[in-house]
């Protein structure tokens, strides 16, 4: 009997994933479009304000295409969206895409730093708590994980602010940058990257100090979850035969733990990290507000409060895109880590 | 002969949640220089703990209470850690049991081999370059008959066949030419022909390199080929010890006797011939094929022919055996008969009516039931025996007191006491769990039961009891069995007719006596020849297999 030979197949697996994600994005856009049309409140009325006459509103409805059938409106919206036009803000009447483009890098920077903190803290913590299971290290880790998962991130944000205000009086905690430093512009819009590109260490330090606390507040819940998941994956795998094989031949424990077990045990937490992205964006809405971050998330919050429907739709769509891109990246990493995902059985 | 390894009065206990479990009691055994010693015993007898104690890989909650393990006169238990670690892989090494789970699935085979060699080199104080290690690894891989070491090293574990992985496990233990080889049930997870090849390979390597062998196994047939001296272990104690021929011909302990008797004979006076059934055909299969196809998003689909043009008829009251190695299509045939999957082509009839018309109906489901291979995984661990049995009864439309009565009756039929109703699977032994699984299949009062390797996860003595139970139930209830297995010696005694499958086709079928005495197809001959047997007479009566046939049908050997 021959064993079925297995061949590596990156492209096929990956193409399937992308196709799936495009479908998700499509459904998402449909859902928010319908939602935006059924909520009470006439977009034309909101745009013009309460003092406008009915004739003005009717004229506006016509201009906005609101008297067309909904399905036609939807396809027009998608067509425009594909060309980078998500409509105009009902409040400021500027193109929504341009408004968001100006704010997106701030949020992107915050989220990236959050992910880095999450990974750097949670995975080693998971490994250590698994290694010293049921010791005081594990118990302390468990305590902080539960605190991280259960406490809402805005509470962390406020606590961290209070902490900084009392003990680190020189630490800047509000806003993204000291504008007196005249930060460099471009090429990425991410201050931490741009400042290094332009060799501006002073800007980098300031931006780093300011991003640290909001990112920490955002990271807490993820740290709690991922620590626990890494820990249980490590514990599950360290009982397996393959660990015994290496031990039997005297491969040192540190190699078994940090190389063999860690790679195998990182699959589950990475998957979770992709899902974590959704709550990350949701939490960013509030955390940005607490730290006056002035990013895309606070823009979204503003849009919701003012019933700026076009802006809300754009924010949801872009958040969805964010989530999907993050998951594509994670899927790609998983494909590299886990050969079983890309091996296809052939004879 | 001088002793290479001596285990002297070893006592080991496990501590879990404040409870102390005494697993090894005063174990003493000696392995002479160049000798082949077997340690036999059933599940939980302490064989593997003994090997772990020798290797130094006991889990953290194990404690060595007393005793010594002398390697060439030095007590390894008294050695400092560094010195003891230096023995691993170089003085003694182990051939792991399960060829799949013994490799980390996300690392390439070559990485495993290289890491083992690199750290052993470091401990020996040798500096070695990657390229030089690669050369040495390739050499060892060729020694275990892996012809393309480059491909093997670049492969992930899941890309190799079971036989190839087992060879790599052997290579792993030979990287540094140890003096003692510990083999922990090598090949038991593999097909019988592959297992046979692996045994021959280990034997040859041991002889060529002058190694000593400690063979840990529950398969007495394997022992006959692989050992000169035997230790029998039970409940953590050595109960009997002596040379192979003596233990096999004149066992002193009742337990040893029982172990030997539990093995179904392949040839000779003790073989049971089952009466051929005279009833009408209850299952008829005519030219049935099954093709599995996957549909990728783009590109060409891939077709896999699992079953090809199979025809057979099972008579009422018969035990029909379907034999073959993994991947031969026997389970696929059973699943089609049960209506779980559709046939791609051909006709299946049960009781004269096409399966296609009956599948999914309650009456059909009640007619045919299945017992799975591993009762440990086929029973829901969170349900009591009673809850498990209640499910099929509820489907059969039974309510109230009738259910309780029926459950009691079922437990009686499978020889389990009444109060087992409230037990959970983890409270039962393997044999008891399988009895519950049989009771579950009986619950709906079926006519046909598919037995998918029902005893391969059990110890031989337990297997004997379960088979006796199945035989009795068949007589009492007039059941028809479709028995799927790769254990040919068991099938010889239990089945009234058998069919041999190879790559989706039936190559030979008939009454066991005729198939085993005069096998026609070369594959059948090769299959029978590979079955481990416990006596020389049986060995002599096995059919001869030419080298050419071996190459033609046992492809796995040295790919």
C-alpha cells in the first residue's frame, strides 16, 4: 500500500481564502447599505438641517439619487466605491474618502503598535505560564489574563491616564504628537516610521511615548485571551509523542519548548488574533476618544452621533476591509507555519 | 555473555492529585551484550514505564522509589544529569511506536534528524558542520532502506507513508550507533505487511551492528521473530522469565498460558472452521464503484478511485470478512452498504431492495448498524452508558419503562452488570467500552451489523472475549456480520467467508479454509505470509512468496 503523496499547494489554498473574503466584503456592504436606508431619518434632511424647506429637501433627494429603487442605489454605491468614491459627508459635505484618508494613518499606527505589544507580551507569557503550570507564575498570569479580558478597554485607558498623570508627570498622554515639533510629512503617514525615515529622533520619541498608553489599553483584552490560548496549546502539545521523541534523544528542553512547541502552539493564538481585530477596532472607537487620538475611530463615533450616514457606511466598510486584510495576512502567516494547510492529498 | 543493561529491583510510583500509584514493583531484568530480550504484557502492565525509566524520560510526577539501572555496571540513576543525557541516543536509543504522532507535524523530517544529531554531537564534544551532518544522516537513511534521503529529509511527516515514517524513526535511533536499542511496539500501528518488513529490518540491523535489543510488545507473534529471551509483565511486576522456546512451549504461569492461548491460530489443529451459511443473500453488491473527486476553485479536479467494480453477496446469518490493508477500500464498501455514502456506479441491494431507495428511512437504519474500531473515541465521554443506549431506542420510538427494560436486557446480552447504566466511559476498561458499543448497535434490533475492526484496539485476551460474545450474539439473535479487519489470523477463525481487497478491488474470495490453504492471488499469499505467528509449524505452512510478487504488491517497502 502506498501512502498518498502530498504536494504543497500555496496558490490554490490562498486563492480560495481571498475569494471567500471578497464574498464576505460584498455581504457586509449589502447589509450596511440596507441598514442605512431603513434607519429613520432622511439623509437629505440631515444634510440640509431642520431649517431647510421641503422643496430644498426634495431637490436634494433628487441630487443624491434617493428616489431611485434601493437596488439601483446599491449598485451605484458599489460602482462608486470601487472607484474610490464613498459619497460626501452629510455634515461637512466633503468627500468621505478624503476625510478618512487624512485620519486613517493615526488609527493604523495605533493598531499596529497594539498588535506588536500583544504579540510580544502574550506569547512569551503563554509559554512561561505553560512551562510553570500551577505555580505562582501561572496563577499571577491567570489573574492578569482574567483582568485583561473582563475589564473594558476604556477603563484601562482612564486608569492609565490617571497613572501617568500622577506618577509620570512629564509623559505626554494626550494627542498623537506635539505639533510644536513640526513633524515630517510622508511617505507613510505613520509618525513612527516617517520620523525615522527623516531622521527625526525627537519626533519619534514623542510619538512613541504618546502611542504607548492608548496601545497598552487596547492590547489588554487581547493579551489576556492570547496568553490563555498559547498556554493551553503549549500544555496540550507538550504531552504528545513528538516531544517524547526529542526528549528520548536528549534534545535540550529549551529547544523543544522555544522551537518545536512554540511553532506548533502559535497556530491557535494567531487565528484568534485575526478575530481579535474586530473587537480591537470597536474598542479603538472609545480609546481614541479618551486619549484625544484624532483617528479614524473617533471620526466614526462622531459620524454615528451626528447620523452622518455616508460617513458611517464608509467607516463600517473600511473597518470591514481592515478586518479582512488583517485576516488575509494572518492566513498567509499560518500557511507558512503549518504545512498541513497547504499540503493537498494527491495520488 | 556479560550484561549490557541490568534493571535491578526497580520500584516506580506516580503521584497525581495526592494519590500514589505504584506502577513498577521490584522489576528486575537483564539484557546481555548482543542479546535480544522481549518484554511482553498487556495495556497498563508497566512495559512502557520500564523503558522510560531506562531512557530517563519519565514524566514529572513519576518517582523512582528504589532500585538501580546499571549500564555496563554504572548506575545511570546515580549519574549527574549531564552524564546521563550523554547516554541518550549514543549508549541506548528508542524506536518510537507511533510513526505519525512521533514527529512534530510543522517541522520537516530533516530538521528532526539534524537536531537529534547536532545535540548528541555537542554532548560528545564533537563539532560538526551542517553539510557533514547531512552526509551522515543520508547514510543512515540509506541503511534503513530509504532510497531517496533527500526527498525524505525535505518532506513533512504527513507527506510520508506510515512505513517510511517508521523507517525514519529507526534511523533516528541509529544516528549515533547505540549499543542498546529499545523498540516500543514498532510497527503495531502499521499494516501487517509493512510491519513484517519493519521487523525484518530491525532484526537485520541488530545482527549486522552487533546491537542488543529490548523489544516491548504485546504481540507474541512478533516476539517469536524478534527475541531470544522473554520477560512477561503484569500489573507492574515481572511474573515470568525465560528463553523464548521454553515460555512458548511450557509456560509456568497461568497468565502467560492465557496470553498464548488468546492468540487465534493461523494453521493447525486448533483452527476453528465456521459453518458456511445456507441462507438467502441479504446483501447483494453488483459492480459497485466509488470515485472521490474534489472540485478546486480553478484548475483540474482530482479523482481518486476508492472502490472499483466490486461484486459480492452476503448470506443471511453469515460472518463475512472483508480483509485488506489501510486504503484498500474496505471501509468505503461498508459505508456504501450502510447508505452513508452513495455509490458512483453499480447496484447495492439489501433484502432485495436497492439501498438507494431505502437510505435515510428509519426502517433501513434499524436494519443495519455498526460497531467502530475504537470504543475510546466512538462513545461520547460525557454520556453515561444508559444515556448512550437511550439514543437509538428513542429513534426506534420506544418510550418510558420499555426503554429501561430494554437497556437492562441489552446490558445482560453483552454481559455487563445492571448498575453499569450510570457509568461513564472513562470508568470502563477497553473491553467493557466495546461491549457498550456492541449493545448500542444491538439496541435498534438490527439484522446486519458492520464490525469495523472491532477488536484491533484491544488486548488479545480481551479480544478473545469480545469475539466469543459476538459469536454468541449471532447465534442467539440470528445476526449477519460484515467483519472488516486486517487481522487475518482472527478472520481465519471467526469468518465463514472472506474477501481480500487490494486497491479498491476484490482479488480473492472464498471460505477461509480454502483461501488460507490454497491462496491463489499473489497478494493474498504475501498478506498471509506476513502475519506474525507463534509456532514454527504455522510458519512452515505459510504460502511462499516470490521476491517479484513482493515488489509488485507491497509497494511501501523501500520507496
